[in-house]
């Protein structure tokens, strides 16, 4: 990736719906060059897609963070189980009393409860704490 690719990505981060002409003007390249570069970035999976981000108040789904303490020392053993659930967005190993911090997006509170119960019923889980997301104040994803 060169400076032009990076500039194109920055322009798309600001507004992925802006015209190719507008991006070309910002990065001082021709429209055809910008189009080719974007296509190349997409093919190389550097740009993996575009998304619509709704405010929390517009979502019918529910999000939550699970703090998880596992029984064994190796958190990696649990990843095969967590990977079976498409609702699991991220899972990070963390320091402190708990071992893992998982972010989950479920279509309903009922499904969130089912996921939590499934995780809690696993022999490798010692403790699980749930933090339901009530509102989102800052979201700097992709920047």
C-alpha cells in the first residue's frame, strides 16, 4: 500500500458513499485510477466491506459484554465453542480477575440469554458476568 491507497482509505472512512470523482479530487488521482485502486484494495481484502452503523436507539437487537473466568489456564480451549456462535463479535484475553471479555450482538434479549446460559453451562467456565449495552456514546470503529 502506498500513500495514495492510504489516502483513498482515509477518504472512504470519512464517507464511504462519496463519489469516485470526489475521492479522486481529494487524493489527486484520476477517477479511473481511484476506481482501479479501490477494486484492488477490495480484492486483496484490505477493504473487506462497507456497513451501515445505526445508533443504539434504532436497533432492535441487543448487545452485551460478557466477562468470563475460565477453569483452565488456557483460554484458547474455549475458542472452538465460542466460534460456533455467530453472535460473538469479539473475544479478548484480559488481565485482572476475569480471563476473557466477549462482545455479543444478539437479535433479541431471549437469544442473548440463551447464549449466556450456553456459555455458563460449559465445564470450562468458572464465572460469567453480563453487561448489557444500554447506549453508545462514542464509536470510532474504522478510524
